[in-house]
């Protein structure tokens, strides 16, 4: 009986470890898809041609999602230093639908985010990126490869994101 319990614990631990590694690193060769979205001013932006020289953090969020807002507000406090050190840019992709998307500019302007904010009310980019729920954050290298992915948010997750960002260099 003890052997069976030990075996089950070992299998569970291995499976959990493998799942976490897979979710964080399986995207390392996936390219950022091209989807036409609009910024808050209504101008079209192609996600495959964002035009940044350095790495890009893409964070899927919504105004109704408290963890999303906590994550982006926490990063806002660190963003200027991150940009100076790594050249990173952040793109906050709102998945608010037609009913709630009008509250996006109100929230963003109220928080004075320095991010590019794109609107994905139909979920086209969300689907192309394989996002099931928000918050979901991706790190994209200069070549457009998705090198890191993290779902959900807990305080301290931004430190892991920063560590991944530093691995890319400037």
C-alpha cells in the first residue's frame, strides 16, 4: 500500500512539474500571429507588425477582471525601469466585449498607463494566441517569437516575468 501511495505521489509530482514547464516554455518557437485590432483612438494596428525594437510584453486583460488590473497596475509601477534596462514595451489587449469596451479608455486614462492598449472585442487575437481566460501574459522577443507565457496573476508573478525579460537582454 505504501508503495502505491509513493508511486501516486511521484506520478502526480512529475505531472504537475511537467505541466508547469510546458505551459511556461512550450511557446518558445511560436510566432506572434498577425491580427488587425484597433487602439483606443480607433486606429488599426496589426499585431504581427507592432514596430518595437525590443521585447514586447502582451497582456490580455478586461475591465471586469480584478487580477488583470492588479497585474497591469503593478507592472506600471516598474515599467519605466524595465524599459530603461531592457527596452521592453507593453501591449495591453482588452478582451472587453461590445457592452463593456467603452469603459476601457476611462479606466486606462484614469490609471495613466503608458502602454499601447488594443481592443479585441470579438476575441480574434485572443483565439489566435490560445488564450482561454484572463489575465494571460506573453513575452515576445525582438524576432516575434513567443518565449514565455503565464496565465492568472498572484503578487510576485511580475518578478518572474522580469527574470524572463532579463534573459532576452537589450
